[in-house]
C-alpha cells in the first residue's frame, strides 16, 4: 500500500569549488524537512577541469555528507572516477554509506564529453516506501527510450537531476510534463542555479503528477522545495497502452540512404556491421546489442543465400535468407537489414559511409573490409569482444555428433 513521501528539492547554486558546494549541501540537509532530499546533477563539483587529485576530495565529501545524513536519504550528483575513466554519477547517501544510483549514459555534446566524462553503464531502481523510481540525468530527459525502458519495471516515478541552462528552460519544463503524461508517473526535476561557464542555469525545479499537473514549482533562485507527495493518487481514466508494432526492417540501399540522411541531420550516429547470422545464437545477440549501444541506429548487412554459399559451401546456409531476416527483425537492437550478394559488404560500406564500423575482436583491424575507408572520413572502427564461446559451425558440429 503506497502512502506519502516527504521530499525536499534542494535547488542550489553550483560552483566549481567542492568546499563551497559541500558547505551548502550540508546546510540544506540540516534545514530540510523531507526524509528524502534531492540535489541537482554534479551538485558536489559542478562542471570543471577534473584532475586525478579530485577523487580523494569527492570521497571525503561523500563521507562528510554520510555523517550528517541521520535518518534521511540524500540523492546527490557527483563524479565517479574509476582508473582513467570519469563518470557523471548520481549517488544515494545514508548514514550507513553511499552507492551509485545511476550514471549518465547519453552525454551532452560539447559539455560532458569535453569535461572528460565517459558513457556510464550503471542504472538501477530506487525503492521508496513501496514505490519504484527510475532516474535519467539532465540531457537524457530528451530521450523517450531512456524513460520507456523503466515502464517495463512498473515504476511509479522518475527523477531528473539536471544542470539545465536558462536559455532552454522551457524545454526542461515541457519535457518533464510530457514524460509524466505519456508515462502516467510522477516526475521530479531538480535543477541547479548559478552558471556553467558563461551560461546561466535556469532553476525551475518541479514535481509533476501522473495527470501532468505541477504539484510543486520553484523559481530561478536558490530554494528548498518541500512536498508531502501523495502516492495514492486516483486511477487515471484511460489505460496506458504499450502495443507491439511490427515494422519492416529489410530495406533497399536507396531507402537506407534516405533514412540515414534524415537521421544524420538530427545528429544521430549510424552503426554498421555484417554477417550471415545463420542459426542465431546468444553470441550473435550479445554482439548486436553491444554494436547498437555504440550509436543511434544499427544497420545489419546480411549475407544473402548466394553470398553464404560462396563463403561457406553449398550446404550453407542452414536457414534461408527469408527466415534469417525474420529472426533478426525480431531483435530490438537491429534497426535495419540490407541483403548483399557479394562475398564482402565493401560496396554497402562505400555507399552508406557508416559513422562506426563494427566487427568481432577476432578480426585484426587491417583485415576488416572497409576499415580504412571509414577511418579516412573520420569514422570509427570498433572490434567487439565476444562474451560467449559459441558459433553456428560449433552448433552444427555438436548436432552431427548426436
């Protein structure tokens, strides 16, 4: 049975100085009435020139906050440093310790990347008084897919820590409301004030209910927003539908060129790989999922039956191209499929000019067809390690021994 959550939104000015931010954070914890206190993205450090020595400062600051937490749960943005990698992270802190709640995966171009952040991989649910909460960090709010994935977990709410600039603050407010309405969940946006470089942050932290109504709204200055959030809201008068739409993924080269042109105009990244994908297995699926995560859409060049026979002999493929297309099309990570009759996808790569060309790590880069071409125009070649010691040939051999 859900009840009420006593929340405090700590909309603070964020500076590049940890000591100053920490002092303000501790003051907010002392003044806050809520049992759960939310701070903005990178509230502890701000965006700055991160140096190796900052790691010890971050750890010391997190421990100071832990000492002051008492019976409260603190949600705080701060970097996580692991080896040479830097992640834009969001922490949960209690009197018993601190841990990572989420890491920013969709980086804001020209800010997160230039600050040295890598794509994060940690993201989990937060359980609060019988309710489930997911999180997206700032720029990730612009991706419906990031939020939609949490709906499968039956979340009750979404938290959005941010450093959203004043110049685009209407986008922040509109997107918070849109995500609440389309997902029928509570959405909490906690923004900072102050500056990132020469850009002012816009504040306007708010809590939106599943009907799309603002139940708490702050302005563009430092403030503590207190709310006793009633989770026992009335049922919405319409169901939330999540239908499965089957869309054709097999495309011609002309169709793909047109699609790629439109998607690239939106700044999206094309990933390309190829293979026979005969007797689709866990190794294939893992490989394709890793490839898809490298960009915004994945095109799979599929060897036709003629091509497979040229490469592997007259008894292959086991599954004809129609069935291989059907199986690949069922994978969410595959956006488009294109058949080719040649032994290599060289002509496809020349035509499509992918931003990222992917092959397995068993291939040396100099042996990968199209690698030099892709690198010549600034694209990347990525070799993916295999997670499973499995192949179609091994499966066939095992069946023959039965």
